[in-house]
């Protein structure tokens, strides 16, 4: 049950990060804000400042993911056990950004709509790398005109990724409780009293799950907690 739940939450979280990264690549300024991103029935508090993003995972209490595009790394940390884990962000796993000279970007206005009381311009977009013309990304964006062109809603066509079971298809995300300029530098930094660990399992406080499973297969009961 734990394994199935972890895979499901990992898939949802991957899609959310993909959508947020797509927003930074596709939508107009501003690029500093805090908001709640609602997608696949989950509400995720998040923040963005330049090429830095932060998302709190509602399915895993206390788990926060910080993506640092310029540093090409992702930090996962737990506000409960005060641990964090760093890993490299591979270029092939990142959505291309519009400032990348290798990117071809097409944005076409297709109409106007009102989303949650905000007057929006609706765009269809397609973007891809010149070096990888077969890997095209498609999305529809609603930019709120009263929020300086903020992409208040996105509908992204998600490509399949073999690393994430269930990925692929279409994903709609809405942003609520938007505060322009609300992000601060400290939101994207690991507190000094946090301990660096070697795996995501340790961050989640599940470092001994593998050993416990092995013991159960051998007919041994895991030691009781004192």
C-alpha cells in the first residue's frame, strides 16, 4: 500500500512541477509571486522568484520541493524531521524556457475569457528545441490582464515519461490566492539547522522501510519502537 501511494503521489507531484515549469516558460511576467496551485484535485502552496520555484506537497505532510534552474538542481526537504536531499536537474528532463536560444516558440491569441473574476486573454502555444524538433510541447494559457499578464490558468499537454507511471495526457491547473511580489529569497533556501541526507527515503523518514520488508519476508518482525 505504501509503495502504491508513493508512486501515485510522485506522479501527481511530477505533473504539478511540470506545469509550473511550463508556466514560467510560457506565461508573461510577473516572475515573483506566491499562490496556491490547484491541480488534479490537490491544492499546493507555491512560490516563484525568477528561475526558482517552491512547492509544498499536500499529499506528503511537511515535504517541500525547491527547483533551482540556474543551479540545475532540485532540493527536497522535510519541515518535520529537518532533513534535505539534493539532486542534479538533468537538461533533458527540464521543459525548455523561452530565453533559451535553442527554443522555437509560437504563441497565438485565440480569444478572451473571464477566470475567477479576472479578465483574461487566451493563448494557444507550441514550443520546442531546434535540436529536438520532434519533442513539441503544447499548452493553452489564460493570462489575467488585471494581474500584469499572470498566467492564472494553464492547460498543458503532458508528454509521457517512463520514470513516472501514469504520466502523459492533459493537465489543467488554476492559481488562487495570488500575491504578486510575495516571494522572498529565504523561501528557496535550506534552513541552516537542517541535515543533509543521501536519499529521498530519508527525507520522508522511511530510511528503514527496505530493511523492514526484508525482515518480514524472512519471517522476522521488525524491532518495536521504544
